């Protein structure tokens, strides 16, 4: 049997539904006349599991899992990793430093742009964004440990 | 009618104030840019710019954000026609014949027809909004919890029925969205649900991080810069005016697209996207020369462009009159109104007439601005399209982070955005539409509250939804739609939705083939 995309997607939803249902043990279902905090989530999880099963059963119409195009995965992984590091540093380094580093790293690591071009662009862009958001629109941008 | 005219007069007295005009202009300009630039749609654009409106009053905020929404429908056509890449999802159909017209040297005419069609559709939509929303709001005052439950159920069923992907996939996404909406403190019992001792999750998951993650970051993750080429056709200003034959061919498609778009816009779902696909299908079906479609048919530009603009205006009817979002964009706009202490819904017309009518009047003005903005400034937008995508997306990621963080100054929200970006990427790979997820997230609190209140009212009797006339009517419509879906699924009959899905698939495949070819070259 060929493994198809809906087999994987359906199985993922079933697994997710079962896992969250297991985590919902402490939520009271209540009675129909007095529904508890757990009633709606538990009903939704059951619905999700049922639809997950339906997806698996009707998977023959979906394309084979092996045919899903993943050529963009390196790009996606790099972007997630770099943005994740930026999010971690954001409250410590503040807006100006974090955003300059974020844009610079994306341009040099992901896009392989010349370092000087990337540096000029990232500094210029961050300063413009800082002025527009922080000064013109008066949005309170995060200040880092260096005070800016 | 007299009352409506008086109210419109009040609206124009608000909309023509310099500050409101300024924010309408900013909204239209930003909306056009959002529509023009690939990789950022109206939802991400509105969500990112939402924090900027915190310092404005409710009227200025909603006027600006709505301007971004309908402005993006105008802007999306520019990229579709000149670049054959839809700047916005609803512009996919315009790519086909708009770009074919451009390759025949009629880029200016295609842009002009798209702009004029959008203007007519937008203006018609606003007139209808002014006429339909107030009486609907009066009717909605009679709604109690069972009616709201039935209405929201109908919304979800309609969304699933109208979806070009399968009923199961749409409802799965909606269920996931509803489930995400359950996170946080239960308003009736005070229980913490799925907050895992993270205090920020106590208030639940916000719509902005989810929307920006799914539609902004998710799109960027799946679009490596090498796949975005910039082969832009630059029209000359003197070529903008269509010839007599082109005007003649665009008249009826604009009229049909306008009416169809408005009616579809009222229905929940990604109406502006569905309406453009349906309009294209209808025009092709009734055309005396269907073979011209795909090779630069004027009707293939005029119809879909009018339809998506009318639909984006129609979507405001349930939002303003009932307080129910028909899609993720209206959901964010509702959130914006609520942040400003103006709850959308039946009481909006009476409690905040200046906001309601000022907003409607500003849309008349906004449509005129867009017409004046889009045609003369087309050269500027063409130059924007020449910015390499490799330099553009870091800017968009920066805006995503700022936009999400500034809503509540919560780094947890930014993490949620990042996670949702990955989820959006995965959903795209497995052919799931994330729009129902966002809609589910937004309606979750209203849906749960009204369902539980209905059950408490009836002492646990589900028949309450069949004992009240309005709720019964809505439930009968639900049952009818589900039966229609079931019949077509059991008999494997290809109805209009299946044909529409095929058209969508064909268009996407053509675009992907072109991108792959260009990448290889």
C-alpha cells in the first residue's frame, strides 16, 4: 500500500486529539444542564479524531506522501532557527540590536548576500523602522540592556 | 430611506474630516502595497499594523484597517497582471487573462479595467452595506443564545460547504481553531484550560499571532527567494485607457461580478477568494468565445476583479450587523473595534452611529481614492515589484515580530506566531486551508458561551435549537447544506464546487510549473 499524504495528516490529527484528550483529564465535563469547562474541548477533540479517521479512510484520493515537494525545507528551517534566536534575544538586546542582527543574518546566511551590502541594508532598515514605529507612530519599542 | 440618507449625511460629516481622510488614504496606500507585494496578504498586513492603531480613536482605526483590506484587493491585481504572481489570494484568477493581456501589449487596459471594475464593485458594495446592515442589526436584536449558536453553526457549515477543499478538511481546521480558542480561563467556571502554567496563556491565544504566523510567516517559509522572479511588464501611462471594444466586453462581467461578489461576501468563508473563482467560471461558461479565456479575455479580468472587491465589502454586513466575522480578516477588524471599546454587532448602529456611518461613508471616499491612486501611480508600484524578494522578506519578518509583540508586549505571543508559521507551512504541504482555523479561533468564545447558555436555559435539552423559529430556520438551512454535501459525496457527483476546485488546482499547477521552469533557467 502506498503511503499517502492524507494517511500522514489524518494520523497526525488522531494522535494530536488523543494526546490532548489525555491531557484534559482534570477538566470537568459537567452535565448537559450545567456544562463544565471540559465539555466543549472534549467534544471538539472527539470531532477531530473522527475527522482524522475520515481523512485516513479517504486517503486514496490524496497524492502519495513521497510526492510532497520539500525542496524549500532548508530555507524554512534556517528562517525558523534564525527568527527563533532573534525572539529569544529580543527582550534582552532590544529592538535595534536584535532586528539589525536578524536582517543581517537572514541576508548573509540564507541569501548569501555580500557582508557590506547586508550590513548597510540591515542597519538602514532597522533605523527607518525604529523611526517610523518608535518616533512617528509612538509605539513603545523594546529597549535592551544597553538602553536602546 | 430617509433615515438612511440622514445617517449617511452624518457618516460623510465624519468621513470628510481631515483626520479621517488622512487615515483612509494611509489605509488605501498601505493596502495597495500589501496587495502588490507578494508574500504578504491583507490579513498579515492588518494584523501587523493593528498595534499602530492603538493610539487612534475607533473611527480612524477602523477606517485605516478597512482601507488596507479593500485596498489590497485593488493592489493584488497589479502584481497579477504585470508579474503573473498573485499579490493576494483573491487575485489568482486575474493572473490568467490579465497577464495574457499584458503580454499582448494591453497591460494598461487590463489595469484600468481592473481598477474601474473594483471601483464600481466597491461602491455598489458600500451602498448595499448601508441599506442591508441596519435592518439586519434590528432583526439581530431578537437573537438569544440559541439563535447565536445556530447562526455560528450555520457559518461553519456554510464555510465547509463553500470550501473548494473537502468538507472534512475544512471542518477539521475549524475544529482545531475552536480548540485553540478554548485555551485560557473558562469564563463560566474559572478553570484554567491548557495553559500549562504559562500566565500569558491564561487570557487565551490572540488572533494576531495566529493570523500573522499562518498567513505571514507561513507563506514566507514556503517561498524561497529563488522561486520569486521579477519579470515585470511596465505599462506606459498613455496606454492605460482601454479601447471601445474592451469597454464593451467588460460592462456585463463587471455588473455580474459585482452582484455575485456582494452576495457571496455576506456568506462566511474566504468570500473574496471564492467569489473571484466563481465569477471567472461563470464568465467562461456564458461567454460566446470561451476559447479566448486564458489568452487575454477582457471578461476574465473584469469579472473576478469586480467580484473580489464586492465580496470584501459584503463581508462587512455580518460583521457590523451581527457581530459575526465571515473570515479571518473581518475577525481581526472585529478585534480592532473591540480593543477600542466598540463592540460590533446589533447595537453598533444605535450606540456608535458615528463609527458605523463614518466607516461606511469613508469606504465611498476610499474607493474613489483607490481609483485615483492606482492608475497614475502604477509606475511607482511597478518599481516596488523590482525590489528583490531576498531583501523584501527579512523586512516582512521584522514587521511580523514587531506587529505581534506590540499588541500585548508579550514574547509568548511572538513564540506562538513562530509556531503557527511552522504549522502554516506544514498545512500548506498537506493541502489544508488555514482560513477556517482562524475563523474557528475567533468565534470560539461566542460559540462556546452561547451553546452552554442555551443548554443551561433548556435544562440540557438539545431541542431548544428546534423550538425557536429563527434557530429552527437556521438549523434547517444547516441540515440542507450538509445533505447537499453528503449527496454529492455519496454519488461522487461533480458539482460546481468540484469544478471550482479543479480550476483552482489547474491555476496553481500552471503557476508552479512556470516557477519551476524559471528556477531551472
